[in-house]
């Protein structure tokens, strides 16, 4: 799910926030933390798997009565932990299906070419989340646009192309301004 969420910045979209500001591009967060097309099947599968595993092992107390006329009052009590083979087989099948489904989704999912996959690498995510720089006219000091979080953002290269051509490290991030696609074999931070 991380690559899917990370690469959604390819087309311009507003940020997902807990309490979106009115009249901005901000969007509210998902109710189940994921889009419904992912959250509902995942929740149903996890709930069913949990229920099957809980039904697989159970404790049963069995009272054994002898039917002879001589020992009519003799009762033998046996308490044991049993397991249901049907629940076990179903849990293994469902768990295997879930693993195959996740693997196929990861392998066959088409991610946008514009955003490179960074997985859970905190350095890549931190570099991508640093906003584009705005240089003040007189001082060459860097400042950030305070309205950036309320605009539609897209991901791409934001540094001037002449800096990239001269061999400097470019900057790719989420920006409200026009962004350029990555250049192959170029370094970005």
C-alpha cells in the first residue's frame, strides 16, 4: 500500500488531512485509513481469517456414562483441547490466497512512471516532501509558500533546468507550480 499511496502524487491532487479547510484543494482522510476498494476486502479477509483460526482450537468437556446396570452412577469426565480440521484447512487456504493476492498485486500493479518507487526509505520520502524553494529578491534567503498545503500538488522536478544541466543535484518534490519529469541518469534530492 505504501507505493500506491506514495505514487498518487503523479496527477495534481490536494493533500489528505484530518480537517480540510473550506474552499481549498484539501481532501479529508479515508474513514478506514485506506480507499474503500482496498479497506473492505482486506478487513473482511482479516476478520474471516481471525475467526477461522479462533474456531480451529477449542476446549471440550465430555461426560462419559456407562450404560451397565452395575455402574449406573459412575461418570467419567474428560476435558481436552481439540482442533477442527475443516477450520484449519479453510484458514490455510484463505491465508494462502491472501499471500498470493498481495504478491500478485505488488507484481502486476502498474505504478506511474513519473514518480520513482522509494518503498519505505525515509531519506527518499523526506527529500520528496521538502517543498520547493522560493528565493527572496534581495537576500537570497529561502522561504516556503505558506499556502502550499491548501493547493493542488503534483510531483516532479522543480529546480531550474540550467542548474540540472550544469551537473548540480536537482530537486524533485511535491509542488503547486509546474513540475518537469525526471531526467534519466540525473541526481535528485
